[in-house]
């Protein structure tokens, strides 16, 4: 697969070769750093204001649960799983699927799908709460972006920071 057949005069074949060789360039990898914050003081919380604060002030409003990084190629899905898992299913934690796409002007489109699973105890019974989310956003490399996940016991903030390693 990934074959192209070009039929025509030598001039047409040469033009097609030039076009294809200009388009067929290896992709630079994308490094995606994510900080997963659990908001502890949610009254009047604003994700944009939260990201503008120095990190030591953020710890007064939220708890940093994890800070994974993943290196992938544009157009390839990356997966992150954090937490306790039984044989096949997450019992307590977060799952993320991240799909980056390179756009013009050095922008990166991120499609993110996730699931947050929390164990809660009510009347000595263990219950499982799930929040699923999906979103698409565009990020400029070297600039943080925050995505707020609502629902459950407290909101969570996923702080994305994208770089393009050489």
C-alpha cells in the first residue's frame, strides 16, 4: 500500500514526482506534556486565571495528580493510563487518548478523549463514578492550554503544553 501510479508523458511524470517529493516529508514528532490538576477550591474557579498564576499559587487551589509526557508523531494516537486497573478496566484513575495533527502556521490540533473513574463509598458500598469527555482544540507550541473537565466530586484541569523536538 502507499503506492501511487502516475501515467503520462515524461513531463507530466516529472511534475508529479516533484509534487510528491515536496509533500512526502517526514513529520517532526510532537511532545505533549500534560499536568492533571484536581481543583480543591472550585468556588469562582476560572481555568484561564488558574493557568496565569505561578505554580506555587496553583497548589493553593488544586492538587497536582500527575504530570505525564508522551512523544508521538502527528496523525498517530497516543494513550495515557494513570491509576489502578483490574484485568481490563480502569477502577480508579484517568485514561486519555490524544491525537495530534499538524496544521499550517506551526499550530497543532489536539483531539482528546478521556475517562475519569473514581471510587466512592456510600453506606459501606464501593461505587464507581465515571466521567467521559471529548474535545478538539488548537494549540500553539510553547504556550500552555487548559481544558476543564466538569462533573463528579470536583472539577479537573488538564494543562497541555506542546513542543516540537528536533
